[in-house]
C-alpha cells in the first residue's frame, strides 16, 4: 500500500505503511516488545523461518522500529537480540495530506520530550 502525501515526507510515510503491511513484521514487532529476543526466539514465537526473521529485522532496524544489540556468550561467540523501539505509530489525515507520526521508545528524558511534543500537537492541532 503506497501513501501519497502533499506536505509530509512521502518516504517516511510510505516506509511505515509498507513495513507494517506485512503480517510477519507485525508479529515480530509484537514479540520483541515484551523483552529483547534473539532471531531464533522470534522465529519460534512467530512461527516463521529464521531467514524470514532476518529479512524482517533488517528492514525494521533500518527504519528504526527495532533496536539490535550484540550479546556475548560464555564460549566467546555472540548473537544479536532485538527489541521494539516504537510505542505508537499515528496516521494523520488532514487538509489534503496523509503522514505518520512515530513515537519511539526511550529513556525518561526521551519520554518527557515526547510528552511535550504531544502536548504541543494537541494545543496547535
């Protein structure tokens, strides 16, 4: 599904729609929102193959919807864990345009900034 926009960055909106249109991506985001999980855990939880998980997590990390972190193992190897970095995606349709407003997760400072941003939006439309 492609979105056409007039005054928003069309690439951000199109990316959000395209990424979220996929059922596997939705399941991965939901599973990784509980706690950091490995690709194998995502494959098991979501009922998809590991290659499918890797394709989706690459897309999700590239657009900032998923964070990846390396975890060391006792034998000196390592693996990545993934955690959802999105709290809310809002679709705004107004005055002949459509765009997305993505609220990313973060620490308390980020959350205060997001709260302030939301208050400004409520006050100014």
